[in-house]
């Protein structure tokens, strides 16, 4: 039986993390693929840990594995921890908020299960699925970072910065990842683009974006860091 490892970095998501976990619980994966939920609490200062532990207690039939950083290290570092613990044949990244819909896991799995893809990105900028209308400059920034990344990777992605990235687990575990914060996206994109004969696909997904008042964390400094990472890993083997 194949298994999908769902890696969830969490920081101060106490009010909402049970909601995304319930959504993941309700998803039925194609071909009877099993789910392995890996949560990495990046030293949250709220009741994130309590919410996670209550969910695990109330859903002990689920395969949930919980890890905690004693100090805050950043989203990338939480992903490194989660990726290293994965045991499924496939791995997907899931933010702890409600911006992305787990019901679309099967859309990302299909090209891999069918034998066409090794990596699948979920694009917020293609397809006819719902997209919340929010920040003009944030969208322009995302498109610029994707364009800059494409220039150096020679890929034609439409959404490099997307959370939803699905990998064959052996591929992502075989990459030495360094970025501890939001530089994860350009770093992993640059490094997978250099793998010989890698097959990368993209599918359209929904996007239920949050405002900063609702808990969105990424800011302009992360965009500057992303530019640095695109340039850094373009020329680094």
C-alpha cells in the first residue's frame, strides 16, 4: 500500500490548526493511498501544541506524528525536520492555515501515480478553481519571483512560491536543503531543476488567502531573501 506523507510546519496556528487537520482527515486519496501526517511545531508561543495534542487524542486511528522545535528556527527548518521523518513514497507540503485545500491532493498525485511526474507544483495562477482576491503587489511580487527563478532554472513554472509541492519522497530526501525560513521555495526549486531527467509538472489549485490580520506571516523582507536565494542557488552546485 502506497503512502502520502503530509508535512505541516506550524507556528502560532492554535486557533485554526484543528480545522486543517480535520480537512486532511476527511480526504480520501486515489488508489487507496494511505496518509501519514507529520506536524512540526516551530516553538509556537500560543496553544498550538495543546490543539495538536487534543486532535491526536481524539483521532488516534490516524497516523499522526508530532515533533517540536524548542526554539523558533523558521518554516524551512520545520520542513527539513518533517521531510527527514517521512516514510511515505510521496510527500506533500501543507501549511497549517486554511489557504490551501487538502481536497486537491489527488490533483497533484495524479501525474505522479500515472508515472508521468516526479514533482508536481500546485499553481495558484492557473486553472478555474476559486482564488480569493487580496493584494495586488503581493501577486506582482510572486509573479516576479517566479519569473526570476525561471530565468535561472530554465523552467516555465507559473507559481514557484506555492506551498503545494508534491515530491517522490526519495527525491526530496536526497536534496541537501539549507534555508531555514521562507527561502525554502526558491532553494528547492533551484535544486530540483538541476536533477538530471527530473520530470516536473504543474496543476491548477484553489487559493483561500489570508490577510495579515487573519494571520498571514510572509512580508517584503522574505521577498528580498527569496531574490537572494534565487541568485545564490542558481550558481551553486
